[in-house]
C-alpha cells in the first residue's frame, strides 16, 4: 500500500509563480498548478489560491 499525505498548496493570487512550496516542488508540477490557477480561478491581487492535493485511491 502506497501512503502519501494530502498537501495544501498556497499560490500567490497574481499567478506569477510565487507560493509556499515553489522551491520544494518539481518545476513542471509547480508550473502546471500555477497555470491551472491562472486559467480556472483567475488572477487576483493581495490574496492566495489554496489548492488541496488529495491522495485518493480508487
């Protein structure tokens, strides 16, 4: 059984690539999350997008 923790990711609302795990996460995954926020949630000033990455087994 592969057990992984859920991860809460905080991305700067300006979607410029800054966030709480930007330096810890592989760049291609981080860029995918930032692009998702930009396209689906939009750009906002002074706030953050919070993404919960869940480990779900089917």
